[in-house]
C-alpha cells in the first residue's frame, strides 16, 4: 500500500517527467521549423556542379547539403 508521501513523490515525478517531455517536443518542433525556413521552404538538396574537363570526362564537384566540404569525382560517358 502506498503512503501519502509516496503518492506525493509519484505525482511530483510524473509532473517533472511531463514537463521534460513537453519541453523536448517543443525544442524538436522549433529545430524542424528553423531547418524548414532556412531552406526557403524547399527540401535541402545535394548539389552537383561540373567545374572542369579532363580529357573526355567532366570534373564534378559535390557539396552534400550545402556543406563547406567539397568532394570531386570524374564523370566519363562511355
């Protein structure tokens, strides 16, 4: 059988847990909204750009999700 102190402690714990879960949900929603508006309402896309030629191939620069890091590769048609 639960004592009145146990019931009070359980209520306080559940109240604190619900505040934590609610604040976490609000924080996640804000992050999603900021990401959406930062992209101008469009989904983030990876960008490929032909920057040069090497023999018969295109030199392609790849920037995943507009990151500051670039990757380069050759695209050679057959």
